[in-house]
């Protein structure tokens, strides 16, 4: 089977999927879509993802866009017994954090990083404030939990850790969030952990 991940090196959404594939030891071909050159808006790429965003996972004739949809697909298809919860309630507990990542973390830390590090125009102060609110929510959970749900690392942690790990690039630091810091260090110490490459140049699209 031919598995290709279309993504961009600095994209948090791409790196979220790469992290899970690394932890699951899934092999794939890395196909860079140069966001800085606008390749994601070209006709050819829009056939894979009409939204015009990375990542996109292609497995032979199967095409999936959105990092969270891809995480769920990989966990259910290849992660039975480890990454996929059979019980609907347990699965919902995990999935709620994927939505938290897609909404609160993405619109907070993710957008702040876009404005601060990539020079995309927008209200950086408002995004930083949303980022702080998302970190406070995580801290509230992680101050007395090792993992977000189910007492072990799940897709919830995979989804939420990526942008938290680069929050410095969003002018946010983890000083006031000791539970989040311990959680991140726990994840970063795992065999197979993959960090998001540090952005070298500003004005480069995420
Ligand atoms: N909800 C989507 C968001 C994808 C997304 O925002 N991708 C960014 C890179 S992290 C992108 O392609 N940005 C280019 C653009 O929107 O023009 C996901 O989780 O995959």
C-alpha cells in the first residue's frame, strides 16, 4: 500500500499527524506542499482537499483531509487495542479534546503563531488571549492528571500537544502552567516523539 502525507514542515496540523504515525511506527512518504509558494491553492492540490489546507493523507485511492479526521482514521484502522477506544463513552472523552484542539487551541495558540511568527496579518493580541485561555483549561485538567483522559496517552494528548509544544513561537510561555509543562515533558520523553521543526525564517507561511 502506498501511503503519502501531504504537508508542510512548520505546519502544526501536519506535525500532529506525523507524531501519531511515528508513535504508531507507520511508514509513509512525506510530500511537501509549499504553503509559502501557494501550492495549496493550486488546482491539483484542491482536488485532494477542497479546503486548500494541509495535511492530506492518501492511502492508495483513499484521500482524507483534516489532521483530526486523519488521527481518528489511523487509530481506528491501525491502532485497535492501543489507540482506539471500543467503548463509545471512552471514545467521546478522547474525541472532545480533538475538538478542543481544533477550536480553542488552534484559534488561540495556532493563530497567534501565524500572526507572530509567520507575519500573517491579524489580531495577535486577541489570539494570544485565546491561547492563554486554552492553556488555563489544559492546566486545570493536567494539574492533577498525568494524561488528558483514561489515565494513559491517547489521541487527546497527541492532538493537543503539538501547538502547546511551539507556544513560544506564539509569544506564549508555559511558566504559569506547571501541570502542562510536566505533561509536555512526559510526551517529549516518549520513544518515537517527533518535535515540530523550529521556524527559521519569518514571513514563511505555516
Ligand atoms: N482543521 C484543519 C486545519 C488545517 C490548517 O489550518 N492547515 C494550515 C497549516 S497548519 C494550512 O494549510 N494553512 C494554509 C491556509 O489555510 O491557507 C486540520 O486540523 O487539519
